[in-house]
C-alpha cells in the first residue's frame, strides 16, 4: 500500500511540474490599423449580442 501511495504522489508531482513549466498562451488583441471595416468586408458578419442604455431623469435614452 505504501508503494502505491508513493507512485501516486510521484505521478502527481510530475504532472504538476509539467503544468507549472509549460508556457501558457496568453490572450492578445490585434492592433487597429485604421482600415474601414465595411470596405474590408469585416462588417458583413458583425452581430450585436445585446444592447443596453441609460435613461436619465427626463426619460432620454442614451
């Protein structure tokens, strides 16, 4: 039983070290190049998932 416990502990350590030293792909954003999304075709598949606004005390929606 002790031998099995030692094997499990060593395997856990190896897997943990693997994830600790593996580089993580970080999220990034492409830089804006100033091009027009309509003329480049990027705007044709745009979708607004939700829309919200602010109503002031005079019932003006912004």
